[in-house]
C-alpha cells in the first residue's frame, strides 16, 4: 500500500487527502520585464520574499514596493484578492503570509486563492508546516526553487470546513500560550544581559571586592592608567590576500574571526605557510595577548571586539590591534573591563571615518584609560567576575534550550494538527 493510502487510513473518517491544487487556484508571481520607473510606485501592493524576512504576523498588506497597472500588465503576476495565501517558493523556500488586501507578488512566490471549501488560515498553517516537504521536491543549483507543477502536487489533508476552523482556533490558542512563554524567556535573556553588565560595572568600580567603596570614587590603592603605561601595543600587518591558502602553518586572524571573547576559527579561515622573519616578528601573536578590532560601521559600535589569544600560530591582520600586558597587569582583568560601557564610551569617543565606516586608531587604543590595582586584587576580581558570569552562562544555556524546545513544540503542534490529532 502506498504512503498516501497509509496517511489516509490514519486520518479521521471525514478527512481526505487531495492535491494542493484542489485547495484553490495556484498563481505564480512575476516582475515587470524592464525596471522602468513607470512600473513602480503605483497603487498595487507588491510583495517579494524579502518583505517576509523576519516577518511574524499572519497577514500582510504591502511590501517595500508598489506597482502600477502597466507594471502588472507587463509581468506574469496577477492581482490576487484578500485571503490569498502567499508561499515563497525560492530564495528562500517557506515564508508564508495571508494577503490582507488585494496585492501582487514577484516570481519568488506560488500563491493560492483558496476555494470555498478551504479556509485561508487553515491553508496558512498547513503551508507553515510544509516547508521541509516543499524543500524536498525543489530543484536548482544556484538556489533551490519549487516549480508550479511540484507545488501543485503536494498532498493536502482536507477536513470539513467547520473542522478547519476548530483546528485553526486550537492552533492559535496553543501558539498564544507558547508565545507568552517565549516572551518570558526573551525577557529573562535581556535581564541576564543587564546583569552581566552590572557585574562588570561593579567589578571595575571595586564593589565586588570592597563593600566600602563610595559612589563615584575609586577604591583605595586603585588608579587610572593609560594602556601604554602597562602594555605594549601592536598594529596588524597588511597581508596580501592573493597569498592566502586554505590550509597552512599560520592562520591569519581577520575582522570576521573576532567576536567578544570568541575566536571564530572557522569563519572564512585563511592561512600562510611562509612568512618573512621581519613580518613574523611583528605580527605573530603570543598566548595571553589581547586583540581588539578597529574598524566597523560608524556610530553602530559593531567593533571594538576583544578576545584573549590562546595559542601561538596566529597572525594579526590589519585593522586589528594587539595589546601585550606587562607582568603587573592581568590580561583577563583588561579583557573583562573592555566589555564594559566604561571602556566602550572611551574607545568610541575616538571614532573617525565617513558616514558608512568607522575607525579607531592605534593612538586612541594606547591612550585609553583603564583601572589599575594590585595583581592580587586583579586576580580576586577576575575570579569574582567569572563565578558570577558562569552562573549567568548556565542560565543562558537553559533559556536557549527552552527556546529550542518551544520551537520544536510549535512544529509538533502543526504536525498533530494536520494528522487530525489536535482536536
């Protein structure tokens, strides 16, 4: 017995399996053949898959563009009524929304105008559950796309319309409860982020190890020094990208490899086997060096990332600075300080650059003020920070797992719904 018959036997008696094209009229989207200005900024709402990137609502009214009547006539798209269900069939596959008003779509969609026996919301949730099965019948090399014929032939479980409404109501009831739980988890994540910043702030105000510190004052025995007073600093070397290898003795650390506290070795890795001794002497990093990225988007604070170097075969590329601390300054003490707003406010105060790109130069790096205390107290503070952040990290891990479980539960709800097991 084939799979479809098996599925049919498992469904409730008043359900049946039909092909998706029996649920309504399937329409492929289209784009005007020539991007003439007269085709755009018209009175017809026009949706592309990009408009559904990160989109959470069930219905959509308009996208980033609108199209004119002549633009519609000069494309293969059609004006579809409110209630049509949009399914992105490429780049990527699986975005779904219901048209809240008349609209048209680009060629990245296969959309369904449901017939009188199919509720739009029921079809919407079915397509939300069908991303994987749709991807399996997609084809293509540059990007995967599901054809009109393949999309039309997808199996569609069809219960009576009152049952469809009951299933939609049950899905939305369960999703509402799930969304409340997810919202609470995201709130907890934000609270942990705030807690981490508070721990770091207290640490470098001396409050983690000294209860008698007065607000706005440094603890007794502390002072502010410039980085150049306690460390040597080095700028990265402009290695020639044409000499990079996919494997080799030395890995060249570039901007994309560095995130706060993390070295992403597998992020577009490049290597060199041979390096001139003069270049090697100034660019080969040592264990316990701190590196900091110096270029990003102006006013966005998407750089200034710091990380502790754990091994010896890493080369420092341009636009990254290295800080090598002297004996009486603990690298981890600075590392944690560099994650505070106290440090970032100083660092980005020296930002230069045009509208798009921001830069912080070596002079600003070397002259930034950092707290200095005895090496024993530095050790105590690092230990106090790590004990608290460790607890926060475990809580964060638990929240992440709960969020993953919530998403799995969402998929489980949809699966049961279209197996006839939800009501």
